[in-house]
C-alpha cells in the first residue's frame, strides 16, 4: 500500500507566496516586452522634416515612452505587488490562527486581541503557548507594513503620512527602497529587488514557524508500505 505523507495546509500556504512571485515575474517580463515593442515602433517613424517637427512631435513621444516604462509602470507594479503581498500575509497569518484553533482547540481568536497584525498574532501565540516570531522577523514585517500603509493610505507620498520619519529611516537602511522628490513631492519608491526579497523572507519565516509549531512537511513524501 502506498502512503502519501504531507501537510496540505503548509503546502498551500507556501505555494501561495510562490504563485505571487511567479505572477510578478510574468508581469515584469511582459512590461519589458511591450517596452521594446513600443520603442521599435518609435524607431520606425519617418525621419522628421525639420527641427521644429523633431522638437514638437518626436521629443515628446520619446519622453513619454521613457516616463511610462522607466518610472510610471514600475512604480504602479511594485505598489500593487506590495499591496497584494500584504493581503496574502494577512490572510495566511489569520489562517494559521484558525488552523491552530482547530488542531489544538486553542480557546481564543486572533481578533480577540488589539493592535496591528503582528501584535495580535504575537498575543495569540502567547496565549496558545506557541513559539513566537523572532525579533528580527517582527521588525522586518513591521517595516513592510509601514511601506504598505503609506502606499495604500497616501499613494506613497510622505507628506501628511504620520510615519514619514520611519519610512525615511527604512529607505536609508535598505538598498531597495528609495525616497524621491522634495517637500510635498517626496515619495517612496519600491524597487523590484525589494519585492522579491520580501517573498523569500516570508517563505523562510513561515517554514520556520510551521516547523516550530509542529505542523507537517511541506512536500509530499511517497512511501511503499508493501510487506514481503
């Protein structure tokens, strides 16, 4: 008799983050493809008749292409990715709490506690008598949440965002986060490398947590129990 042993809950949790990574990779590749195609179209335009036509028609078209594919679209994609990734993080943390209640009859729910996502999760694990997130894990997730909140509530602008000093400090200490503009135009810029690093980080955190919580293995293990 063949036995397949694995923890489906663990598998689907990690798979969700890998799917987001794959989605982001596909979006990135499509943007680069369209960027090249649009540039080829610009190069096929007939030569300008004079300098005036070059200045009034060709220069704006080239500038629009550069702005769209080097600034606007990368920012929109990275912002949407941060929001998507946080949504998944929030859902999966709540799912872990529901799963622990089912598996081990934990008498509380995560929403019984106050605070942000990580504070409530920590309180839940403490009451459940379970291992906590590590200190550096908490700080990195909270930094990610600050970036997400600025994007969701203020479209990435630091002006009128209450945690702007924290964001400046995050940008100062993270090679993949920038602050552009001055005064009211200051805005947080999320580079692609940051997005990929957060996926890798979350997968690592969840795998460690699942192991310490006593959940099963992520990948199926097939064994043949046939006896001689």
